[in-house]
């Protein structure tokens, strides 16, 4: 894993020759060694279709390709940072949550409607999260941002986890999600989304939840 947590809001990444990583633009705080930062228009290893899908949705998050030999310190906006290690599985995460990740990971885009049907699309509209969600697959590490710290909650068969959509950060594993209402439609009149909506995640995996309902 190339990331070393300096504190809750900063991580240090090791960059070695022949390997690259990606970071959100503006996330580099300092670096040592011979390291280069190049704007990346294709958004990682997702290919042209991944780029087109996110461009159509108007949800592109500019990335930098980081290469060379040295160490780089990353942080952004004073947000808390959580490092997630992947061992062949897929991480589903909102693009604006990504701070940095291994270049070995395959990046893609998933239409939210494909998980939870129409309610998946409703989730994107109601919560302000995109209709397209970024996927990162393979072996490597990902540093994601959150407000107030992050807790990892396991998801097991027959034991779904219900999350406030505003507190959702990411999830991995064989997980299905759907949006449900905790209140009747009449009770929702004059209310914000708040706890009126719950994101139910079922299957096998884990979900990462931030200690705040504040958006990035």
C-alpha cells in the first residue's frame, strides 16, 4: 500500500519509477524527490467510454497523473482522509470523494439506475450525489475524503445496513443498494431529506460512513 497516514487529514504516498498514481487536482501539499504532475483528461484506466459517460453527466472530476521517484503528501480542504485497500474487489465511490489512488486500479463508471432500478436514480436526484458513480477495481489503495472521520460497517447476508444518504461515502463487495423512505409522503411535506430517506445496502461487503451529513 503506497499511502502512509500522517494524521487524520494528510497522507503520504510513495511514488516509484515505472508506476503511476492519480490524484484530485489541487490535492498535492508537498513532495520530495523527482516527481511530475500531469493533467489527466481520460480519468485513469477507465478508457474513453468511462470519460464520455462522466462528461455526459457533467460530473467530471479533474485528475492529475503522478509519476517519478519520491514521496508526495496529499490533503484537500481540511477533510478527513480514509485509506481503503482493495484486494481484487470493486470500490464504489463518488468522484468528488477521491483524493488519490493507485494507477494499477481500473477505473470505470456505473449508472446508479443499474443498482436499485428507478430508486437508484431517485437517490442521485434527492441526495445530490451523481447519477454516475465511479468504480475502482483491482489490487491497490484508495484515499477518500469525508467530513468528521469515517467508520467501516460490515454488510452480511441477511443483515443489511441502513445509512443516511448524506453520510454515505463509499462501499465495496457484492452489495445492492436501494433508497427507501422512513416516513410517509404526508410526513415529508415541509421537511428536508434528512432521515426521511434511508439508503439500504444488502449483500456481502462493507460500507464507509462519515460522521456528518455535510457534503464535500
